C-alpha cells in the first residue's frame, strides 16, 4: 500500500509570521524561523519536521496571506 506524505511550500517573502499555520498543523510540522527574517522583517514559517507532514492542508486554509501551498506525495 502506498504511503501519502505531504509537502508544504511557503512563500517566505510574503509570510508575515502570524503563526496561525503553526497552531493549525495537527502534526506539528511547521515552526517559525527564529534566527532569520524575510525582506519585510518578519520571522517566517518553515517545515521544521517534513517527515511528519500528512498533506492535510490545514496550514494553507488558515493562512491569511495565502502564501502556503500543500502537495500530496505518494511513496511506494
């Protein structure tokens, strides 16, 4: 049986670091970058633990700036 993982792509330059995606993620995949900021001066979201992602799209649905895309990846 194929295993489905998710892949989250975040437009880090548009992200304003509101952390709604971090809170919405049921698998605790996302986190805010603490040491780096984007060109707007915000700490942006990133995939801290990519292996846990199930591709549920909860993060993309709550993002107010629509800077998150989620893909489902089938692994055999």
